[in-house]
């Protein structure tokens, strides 16, 4: 059986290199039959695409999509330097 | 001298699916800031279609917009065309050079460009060995040297360095240590410290933290959108 580290590395590379995602900032962890995706993106469509690409790169594993969608509002407080 | 309010954000990674979504947060930017700085990774794949979305999101704002490109904006090998499209939309794109704005009589100078990697003092790539490694670190060295010259020649009341890659480790906290050499280089900070600046803005490190400082004491802010979690940061100088 392929070591989980290699599976995670393959998924991470797929996320970076697949032109549907080109996503460098997602953490990928494989634990047994489960593949965990963690990180932040700006839209749900992107979140789902990342899971699609991960699923194709690691068929047979259950993808746990724990990526959060950040909804950015307003500029917040200013900082005086 | 009047206080300047600097708005900054990076890594908006726009594409067609996000068209109009960022723009709606910018309508009142004139009430919060005097200028908007974009710290690279404006697109996802660096295509001209995505650059068109970026141009539309940031054109005709009530404040001037100054940008640098990021590694994603280089992915499709069209950085010059993308820069030209943004320039046509009134967005000033820096490529290892400087621009000076007049804000109510205060001269705001911004020097910068994409920057590049290599790592941080004592734990970095050096100009030695295979041509591939020399090319990697040579790219960073040439960029840092151009920034140093641009800063030396800059005549302004307030000085900002705008980069995509990070000049310091402080703002990478949260990123895995193993990838630090791909996130930035201390050579960028060294250039700023040598010639002086009031603030360094960068992006690229999505999992990093907002606030840091160069070895010479210049404040550094990582404005990658996932780090800020707000439309843009506002820093008053
Ligand atoms: Fe980015
Ligand atoms: Fe980047």
C-alpha cells in the first residue's frame, strides 16, 4: 500500500498544478482511509473544486472537506504606525 | 504634515466567478484611505481573462491604485500584458521601480515589485553550485539591488516598499518552516533597511500573520486576503 505521506504529497501537487485549482495554500493530511483538506478560500465554488481535484488524485479515500470560505466585509479598524 | 492613510490588500486571486464581489467592498474606500496598494496574486492563473476582471474591479476608484504582480500572475507567462491591461485601467503597476504620488502636498513614494524567494539570513540559498540554484538566487539578488537603487533615488516625504514575496520571517508565522525559502528573502528587507522606508507591504503567505518588523526596525504588514480576513488593511503614516 502507498504510504499516506506520498498520497498527501500527490494531492497537494495536484491542487497546485491542476488548472482548475492552482491552489498552493491548502493543507492535506491522510489518516487511514480519510483525506483531510484544510485552509481558507474566498468562494464556495472554489472550495468544491478543490475537493473534486483532491478526489481525482486520491481515488478510494473519503475526502473530508474542512476548507472554510471567508466572507470579507469592510476594511475593519485602521492602524496608526 | 498630514497623516496618510494607506489601504492595502494582496492575494485577491480574482477570476470570472468572483466578478463584482470585491468591487462592492470598495465603494466607500475614499472615506477610509488616500491610496490603495495591491500586493500581487491578483489573478488565479495569470490569464488575460482574469486580468480583465482585476482591471474592472479596481478601475475608477476614488483613490489612486498602485499594484505589483505575484507568482500566480506570472503562471501563464503574460505578466507584461497583464501589467499593460492594469495600467490602461488606471492602476499603476510597479516592476522593480518607483512611483511618487502627491496627496494634499505630501509626497508618497512607493518602490517595489514581485520580489522573490531564497530564504532568510543564515538559512537561505546562496549563489553557489548548479546554474539552476544560481538562477534562483540571482533573480532575487537583482530584484533587491533594483529596489535599493530605486529607494536611494526616491524623493518623497513618506516611503513604502510594496512586494508580493515577504522580506521577513515574522509575517510567515503559521506557514510550515520547510517552505520559507519559497515565501521570500531577507535580501528584500536588507535593501529596505539600507536605504530606509516607513512601511513594507507584502502578500503571498496566505497562512502567515499580519504584523512583523525588519531587522532595521521597519514595520512589515502581510496583507494577503486570507490573513487579513477583511477587505483591506488601513495603515496610517
Ligand atoms: Fe497568493
Ligand atoms: Fe503568491
